[in-house]
C-alpha cells in the first residue's frame, strides 16, 4: 500500500469516526406531539433491542438511553455509522411537578418507541 492509499484510508476512517460521533449526538430522530390529553413522543431506535432501551422523565426532561453490542466482523469494515449507544435528553414542552407520579406507556415496534404520557410526573417508563 502506497502512502497515498494509506492517507486516503486514514482520512476515511477519521471521517467515519467523526460521522458516527455526530450521529450519536443528533440521533435518534424524535417527534413530540399532543394527542388529546396525552403527550406522545416517537423515538426512532432501529437496531436496538427493547431490553436495552431505558427511558426516564425527571422535571421536564426525557432521558433516552440505549446501547447495543458490537457486532463481530470477520471482514474489512469500510463504513461504520450506526451508533452503538444513544444518550440523549429532550426538553418536553410541559413542566412536571415532583409530587406527581403518573405512569406512561412505551411500546416498541419496527424500530420506533412510542411513548404516551397521560399526565406528566417523574417516573421510570418500561418499554413494552
């Protein structure tokens, strides 16, 4: 391998690392909307097992944590952009009182977590 090819490979590797870091920062895609009396939050988390997804609401902040195991690769990896972990905080459009304890529901289907919160409280939310 010549110096030019080596430099190109190193540049691609560094771009891949920076791209993955960017995706981990902005991911996952999240929609927040009202549906009647419910606040609905839809979170795109394809590739994560629901057992590895943790949601928590404290105050007006929704914490989204997910982690996946690294896949074993027997060949050469050219691009690796899918995030291995998500640690994101979303500010909700409503404030939650500490004395409220309302249980929301979260479902996971086809890579999307749909969280429904009937009225807001500080709680840990299981993903079903």
